[in-house]
C-alpha cells in the first residue's frame, strides 16, 4: 500500500470508509501501528501527560514534538504523520511558520493546531507555504485553564453554532483535516455533514469520518484518569498487535465508539 495522503483521506470520506488514527511517540509503536494499516499517526502534545507525567499538555515544547516526530517517522512507512504545534507555538503567523517548518523537517506530513476563526490567517499562510494543516475544535486541551477543566463542549445552541462557524472558517482557510474532541454526537454529525474535509472524532460519537485515541488509553495503561470516550482494546486481546487490529476493525464497522463512549 502506498503512503497515505490527504487526498486519500478525502476519498475515504467520500466513499464512507472510516479513517483510523492513534497517537504515536516512538519508533517501535509507530511500526506496529503502520503495519496494522492505521491511516494516521498523531505525534500529540498529549505526550506531556502520558510520557512526561504532567497534568496538562502546556509544558510541551516544539523541541519535544520534533524529537518524537523524528522517532515516529523513522519507521512509519505508510501512515500519514501529523505533528502537534504545542501551547503558544503559533501565537503569531511568523512564529507558526517557523515552528511548523521545524516539525515538517523532523518528518511530519501535516501539522495540527487548536482553535477556530482566530487561527484562520495562520492556516492560510501555512497552506500557501506548502504545509498541510489539521484543525482541532471542541475540547482543545491547550485551553484547559480557560475552560476550567476538561469539559464537553458545544452543549448549548450558542456554543454549537460557534463551533460550526469555526469549522467552516478553518475549512475555508485551507485545513484538510479536522479533529473534533468531546462534543455531543448530534453536533459532531452536523459538523461532519457540513464539511467536505474528513472529520476525526475523539469523544464525538460514531458519526464522524474516523476516530482517534491516545495509544495509552487504547491499551489501558494511562496513569490515573481514563476518559469515558476511551476503550481498553488490550484487555480483550492480551496482545498489542491484536489490540490495534481490533481497534481498527471496530472503528471500521461502527462498533466503536458505542453509546457508552459518547456524549449526548
């Protein structure tokens, strides 16, 4: 199979094929995920919590993401690799371009940033400079202190309309993929139907174009809190490779996420 491209992901949406994504931070797990046929690997700033032991993603730096991106890129031959732009690394367009270039040189195929309409100019500038962009709306962990915790977003009509407007603005700016985190199922479906780009959910129900999980949650090895939207695929299989295959199978067949992993 050829390297996954953004055009391949767009075609999967059109043909109603589910996209599978998982976070990866090192060469060994990246190889396992790649060989299992996972389409997208995210080198997420979640590493601040699952690898570094912090209580948020805020301490993560561009250098941290670049290091782990290079590790993942060394073995991921087919999966598309997305690298997170961490907290305050895209406060201005110029800063965004510079930091995105670092991550692309490290081996990323796309960068991800959090935020709605306010990042549209930076997104447009990145795309014009040849850097594909993934957006991230809903519960955006870098804004945890603004939200007052990790809470479901878009529950009322005003929040829902704002989120949809932001999604459309990001698409217009040139985003080619969108991650939607911790929003009610009905809103996730509405956004997915409104956009022509693929929408990947995490805690957003089964009606999105695909799913993403933090690998530590998918294997039940996260220290401390395990979110409602996650599932331990390792406990059902007893084998890491088989757990990844089961995750992929259940996403493709709309078994995961179930109602118990979703918000209404």
